[in-house]
C-alpha cells in the first residue's frame, strides 16, 4: 500500500483526470470499492434485510458515500443518506441514489437530531462521509453538532453498528494525525488508492480502526502516482518477500547466521536474537558469545552451534575479532550488538572488525623477517564481511567510532530505537520523533545503509529513498528484549538471501504482528514478555 500526503493525492488525481481517468470515474471506482468493503462486513447476513446509513457531506467523500449507497440499494440494502451541508439541487449522485430507492434526510429538517438517532438505532452499518482528507482544525459548529449527536446515538446502543469511514474519519487532519474531539471512532476506514500519513499517527490511528485500501484506477502510466516511494507494509507485502520453502531444501538452502552478541549482564539478549533468527526460517544459527556466557545459554538453546569468544570481565574483548574472522566463511549474514554491554573493549572489537585489521592480506617478508600485514585499501575494507545487521549496544559503540558510516559494508541494516538514533545522529529525541519518516529517510541516504527506526509505526528507509511504515503501535512491544527478537528476525531473513530493505520490512512487520498476537494470547498488553513475542512468530508465519 502506498502512503501519500494530501497534497500528493491532489496532484495525482489532477494528473489522472488530465490523462483520461476522470474525477467522475475515480469517484465511481471509489464508491464501488467502498460498497464491496461494506458488503464484506455483512457477509453471512444476505438472507436478512440489511440497512446502511451514510452521513453525507458536501465534498468528494460524500460523493463516494452516495455512489456506495446506490450500489448497496441496488443489491437489496435499505439505504439512507443523511445530508450534512450538501445541496440537493442538480446533484446527479443524489438523483441516482433516489432512483435506486434510497431515502434522504437533511440536517435542515432534523434540528434536534431525533431522526438521525432513529436511523442509527436500526442501521447495521453507519458510513462517515462528512469531511474529507483536506480537513484542518477547527471544525465548524454545525458539523461538530452532527458528529456529537451521532456519537451519542451510537454510544447509547447495546449493539452498535459498524462505523465505516470514507478515506478518513471526519475530523482527522490527514497529514498531522490531529483529531477533533467530535470525531466518530471508526470500525473500518476505507482509504482511496492510498493511506494518508495522519492515519499512522496518534491520536488518529486509534480512531481509524482497521485500514483498507480500494483502487481508483491509477496505473504505472500515471507518473505522479508511480513516483510515490513511501509504502505501508501489509500481509501481501510480506508474502512477496518471504523466500520459498521447497520440499527438497536442506539447512544450507536457508543460510547460516552468525550472531555476535551477549555479555555476562545481558545473556538473554543473545538467546532471544538467535531463537528469533531460527523462527524466521534460517537454516543454521551460530552463536558467537563470550566464553563465560556460553554455559548459561547452551542448555536453553540446543539448536544453535557455538563459537566462544575471548572476553574481559564477561564482555567481548577486542581481540575476539580475530576469532570471528576465522569463522566467517560459512556465514551468509552477521548480526552484531544484542546484549553487548557498553565496555570499551567491545567497542574496540567492533572497530577492529569493521576496519579489517586482523583480516588484512598477508604478504611475504624478506628472509629473516616475520610476515607483515598489508593494510587494506579503503574500498576493500569491508568486502570480507557478510551482510551485516547492527542492533542495540552495537549501535552505541558504532557511534563512538570515527567515520563509522564509511566502514560499513554496503546494504548493512541498522535497527535503532529513538535513543540509539540520538547517539548515531546527535539529534534530540523530540526532533527525531517529530518526523520519524523524514529522519530515517535522511540518514539512510546520508549513511548509505538501511535504517530501521523502531517504535510506534516503525520506519524502514533505504538509501535510494524508498521507505515503508509498519502500521502498528502497541505497548505490548514496549518491553526489554523485544528489540533483540526483531534484530534476530531481520538478520535471519538476511541470512536466507532476502535483500536488505526487504528483510527489514518483513522482519519488522512479522515482529509487530507477533506483538499483537502475543498480547491477545496473554490477555493483557502489560503482561507480554519478549519470549511471548518470540513464541508468536510461528503463528504469524503460519498465515503464509
């Protein structure tokens, strides 16, 4: 699904209209798609008399609603339109609706909203088509009064109707996500062609309900539409990314992930990341951990193989890089960082790893001298590393290394939360959170790497300008260890040969869905543990 601003959508529709896809045809397509989505809500009730009421405003959303009502009336629904500021003269959409047997009522003839409440009481579905995507606060008093009356009527019912918003709930600023207090919370928002960014911001997100998209008829031939490179991940997105699981596959088919992680203070981070990598489908996970930590983990993770790294006081030591270099041959991806701790010796380990100090080519020395290491040329510095994912403390260490962005292999994936993004960029947290999409996109381009900015509505940005948002915000994932699960998921997909940007998108979407499912299983978002999210990954993937 594409994500477009209000201004971008206007430009897209204007270009389409000028090139043969008229505004009228786009409205017809929108209304027909809206009617189909409403019909799906009432699936299984075809033998009953179904009733729909639409609150119809003066703009395009009201027009979409009228087209949908006409289709539903033709299909046997009892269809009613409650006009809010919409003129009845010379309105072809209203005439079509009446010809299909639709009933009309206007706010002008219902000053105390008693008829509105009566219509809502008997409706199976209420369609909110009052205000459109161009709305900005504050709301006009007359419109606010209608929405307040509708809210009161819905709240008074023991079995309230489905509320379906057209493109956005009325009262939402579709760019900023701000919402008028009178906004009617929707069960479902049917977006036209694309989602609007305000719907993936709070408080609008909590008022929009489920988000679905219907087509307007836009194609690759419409250049303004084709240039949009901001997306919202969904099940179809992830299904296209996940590698095939062929019956004759073996563990080598699905790659080997090397996980350098853990310390005496944070052994669980390594365990969660490694197990998540296996849950993603990786063929083999090799855990490179401090030797002092391995004994505590091995009994909890019999599926892993182990590489014991030199350590100082329970954290990975600088000279552990040499051990890791000797074991890179089989690795198809490398994850660095979960549970590292903040000791300087681990920072030196990362720096040594990225600069290739101990991996430099050996040259033959003159007789009587030991062989010397030839320094690598700048363009060769990271060619010996497999695809790389860096997470957690690994990012904080990275930020302290001079020129770190130039040391990373191409197509590395960085997975910072806002605090780690502060360390990497020097920006304040408020500045990052104020426009997460723009910040992630800017630094992905500047660093030449894929950035996964975690948090509510996680953003994945690629160096080429592409960006994808994950349409989930849940406190179930606000728990220590859930980031380690995400890092393992992404790295596991990367090990299977999935491209960097796509691996980050799929991993973040699966992780978010696992968080929602874990909360459902546990029964309370506050009680979800990272292990619950890990255990839910298989259930999420079972849908594919």
